[in-house]
């Protein structure tokens, strides 16, 4: 599941998060950075690591939370699975069954 982990060094890392009792596994992590005027960007976290999943001890984690749908979709389309969740009422057509 896509979540955001706030680390004790104040980095916010978005990625596919697997929470364990003593650690958190972060797969395909990206750091959320401000780019001015209320905008954010995502850059790969630990881009030089050979592994795509990094395990972080729980004592380095401040908290974990689910991102806004828009942010999770942006992450998924750029760095994750590519699957996005539609917004409520996002123009899904009202289909009707006909018997023609």
C-alpha cells in the first residue's frame, strides 16, 4: 500500500510500505520536496542503492500515514505500479443496459 513515512531526519518518503513490528520496508521510495508556492515534487529516495526495497528500523520512524489520493496517484503513475484511483464523481458514465 502506498503510504508516507516521516523519518527522524524529517524526510518524508512516499512508497510501497510494509510495516513490521521492529522495522518498515520501503519499496520504490521517493522523497517529497517543496518546490515553491505550495507545490511539491518527488525525487527518487536513495537513487544509487542497488536494492529497490530498503528496511528502516522503527526507531528512525516518527510516523506513517496514507497520502491524499492525488499524491498517491501521482506517485503510482510516475514511480509505482501505474495504477491510479479515480476521484469520487470523476466523470464515470452512467451506463444503462438495453435489450436491443
